[in-house]
């Protein structure tokens, strides 16, 4: 992650880094980085709390039991399954109690005479220790750990000092082994979540790079504003480009290209996990992270497993587009995304109509991210700021833009729209891209048929 980054008005930045402005063209009226990375907080009953854990889609499918305490198909993991429908990597974060939480609001580990659960949470209450005499050696015991009806670990030892902690429990080596049909762990408790819980999540995830961020809260205006402010600061001041997905909610629209609001029919309430989180934000976050830089979610079929609550009234669909909400609608028997837009509604000379399109924002973000990485890794502090050095930077920038043109993310690209010149100081360089033509997918067909 670069140090100095973001937008600029004057060449007065203190930190080395990349500062990029994207604006609309005034009108009369080296390698591309991979996408598919999301970051999301989860209300879970197993796993490490208040820590970012990088999980791939494959790891989630294979290791969900040890990572999150349940089999892949379990109802408690629906949010993760929704996200990984299209995300390839997620920086997962199990929400814990906020920093100001009282003792009663904190989570707790389940425990028994022989072991403590590895993680806090109610899932630990489904653990039990079964001890039986070993059939081959009467001085030894078979110690089995069960999660529900599933045996997840078995060890043969003569004393508790010989037991090795497994993925689910930490053994108490001071206890004495004795045959038991099953000693259940009790006392496991989930934390009570608050706005502080989400602040800790944002503090932790700030150091990572991702394409889409999930804000799953229902209608807590304070937390929604927290995510909005975080997104603006990271995009505009730090130059870390991603979009944040949040639910439709009453109140003032974020009116910002970095925020994607999901809208629903006026008569439909939120689907939630214990009244806390809107499940639909997870699918949209994964889809926004996973869509290619040269592609769009417009008319994209919803392939999740929850009720996506499509809008059926044409008036509500039009109102959603006008107010900057991405919504689902029915096309035959399928549920599809109506239009891949963000919450930007106010058009200015700097940000025109094109900036409402998430496909446009993805291209802009790709360019900003890749040029910043290129400059930070190959030029900053390494290449002289002379004509030869600036020509080399120009060549690499053109190469990157040509790769976008080959992917049909931009069109009619001519290298002469790119210029690299010396800045106001000996250390500064200015890269301009004038008149970039970003491609958007077809959305409307106007047809005339003349019959003779």
C-alpha cells in the first residue's frame, strides 16, 4: 500500500506516492491486477474475533468447519456462501464486542473439566469430550473431541499431559482422565455487537487492498455514516480504490460513486441474521468484487439462495435509478440486477453521468490502483526524474492502457492522450490522461422498423 495517495489540487503533497484526479471531459452540453477480493464483517459463533482472516473460496469450501465452526452447507454460513458465489478471496472479520462494551456484552469460551473451546461463542456449547479406556492398553485412554455428532479429533494418551490441542479445544493438563460417555462444554456466549464493533473492523481492514467492502448493518444511521466516511477517506485521501455495498435505508443518499446502495420494494422489510445484518449485501459485495473490469452487473442473474426481494412496479424501478439504488427485478422466472449503478445522483462538471456507472468506476479504480502500484514498485525512489525516466513511465502507462483497450474496457485509445512531464519540484512528475473513452455495456435498444 502506498503512503501518499489520493486526489490533488496543487502539487504540494508531503508524502511520496501517487495522486490521481478523475474528471469528466468538458462537453458542449503494465499489467492489470486481478479482481475478486472482498472485505466483510460477519456475526459468527465460532472463529477468532476482531482479527482479519484471509480466506479463499476454495478454503471456505474445504475448511469451513475449522474456520467458522459449521459445515459448508449449514444455515449459519449463508452470508459467507452468498459472498463467495462470485468473490475469490475475502478478508473475513468476526465481529466482537466494541471497545466500550461491558463485561456482560463480551463473548465467552465454553469449557468443561477437560478442555476450553478454542474460540468464544455459542458454537462451543456443541463440543464435548468423550473418554474411553483403550482396548489394547488398559493404562491408556482414548480421548475424543466431538462437535455435535461428529468426531473431529481422537488421541490415545495415559494422562492429560500427553494431550495436544486440536482445532476446536485446548486441553487442561491438570485434570485427571476418567472414562466418560461425554462431558459437554458449556458457557459459550456470543458478543453483543455495537457501532464500536464495526469501527474496530474498519480499523483492522484499512491496511488491506480489496475491490469491494461490505456494510451489512440494517438501518443504524451512525454506522452507515461511519462506513461512508471511511470509504470517502480511503478513496479520496489515501487513494485506496474500492466500492462499499450497503442496504437501502431511509434518509439522505450518500450521493457518492464509491457507495453502492441496494434498494428494495417499499413494502418489503429486511432479511437479517438475528435482526442484525442484511444478508443481501453479501451477495452484492461478492458480485461487485468479482465482476471483471470490462464487464457489468447490469442484467446479471441473481444466483444466491435467499429472497432477493425483486421490485415489480415500474414506477419503483424508475425511482430507484433516479435515487441511485441498485435493485433486483424479475425477467421471466429469473431475478436479475436492473442496472449496475452507484449512489451518485448529483452531476457536476468534474463528475458527469458516466460516473454513476459502476463499470466506469471499476475502470477508473483499476487504472488508479495499477498505476499507483507501478509507480510505487518500479519508479518511486528508483528512477531519475529526467526525460529518459519520464519516457519510461509514459511507456509503462501506455502499455497498461493498451491492455485495457484489448479487454474492451476502453476504446479509441491513442497513446498521444497520455503525457508525462516534470512537476513543480525535482521530485515530482505529472502524468495526464486526456479524453479517456471508457466502454459501458449496452443497456437500451431503440429500434425503428420501416415496412414497405
